[in-house]
C-alpha cells in the first residue's frame, strides 16, 4: 500500500495525502530474474538491429547468393554483425529493465513490480 501526494512544486515537504492511497499488486522479481529479462531485451534489440541491417543490404546479399560467392557473403555477414554489436553497445540502455538505482530501491523495499 502507498499514499498518493501532490507534486513537489506545491508540496515541497513531499507529504503524503491523508485521504488518497493505492494498493500495488504484482510479483516480486529476484535479481537473477531481472538479469534474465534484461538479457532477453538485449537479444530483442540485437535482432531488431541485425534485421534492419540485413534489409538495408538486401540487394547485396541477394547478389552474393546468386553468384554463390560464399566468401564475400561471410565477410558481409561479419561486417553486419560487427555493426550490430557497435549499435547494440550504443543503445544498451534501451535494453535495461530497470536502472541500477531503481533496482536497488526495489530490492531494499521489496516492492512488487506490477505484472
């Protein structure tokens, strides 16, 4: 259970409302479960990026396949995988299930994540 409150601009003391409250229900996730969810998000992000890169290089891929140029196809694949890794690293925060600070608060209070 938690109490509602008005915003900081009109409530600088951050006092809770005496007449408004809400009940939070859900599952409490372990660090291992949160880590697993974040890894799944990274995989989804990598698939999205690699799919886009394949689409952008579709003509070149088809040409190499038609010409049965496996060596160049492997080089292109390695190049696209490298680009995917770089972009994934730049966008890694998108894959985070929760910021580390939020996770720390979550673990200390044992608040359930709505689910």
